[in-house]
C-alpha cells in the first residue's frame, strides 16, 4: 500500500535533487514509483546486493569442491597430453 501520492513523491525528489518536475516524474516512473531509488541514482549510490549467508559447513564444502574440481581438471589435462604424446610416438614408430 502506497501512502504518498505521485505529486508528493515528485516534490520529495525535487527537494532532494536539482531535477525539474517533469524530470522527477520521468525518473519516478523509471524507478517504479520509488522516490528513494531516484534520489540514490541521482547521488550515485549503488544498491547493496545482499549475499546469501553461508554456514561454516557450507563454506568448507565449497572450498573442498573447488579444490577437487581443480585437481580433476589438472589430471584430465595431463591425461590428454599423455594420450597425444603416445599417439604421436606410435605414429612415428609405424612410419
């Protein structure tokens, strides 16, 4: 439920910025009727992005998973290089 009228919101924006009434109304529409958002955009204040709270166990498993992924990626690259080397060796021997 919105307690402020559109005119009241534009007046708040005009008082806090140097926008004209038309610009304030336009920016208010862009920000879905939120005068606080308009003022924050005017001042260059970025919206905070809340990160999900992780428990200690979640963070531990995330670190373990990352380490295991790196290890298997490294192992697969080594195996691929080894296989290429064996193929090249066999091709040279057969010539």
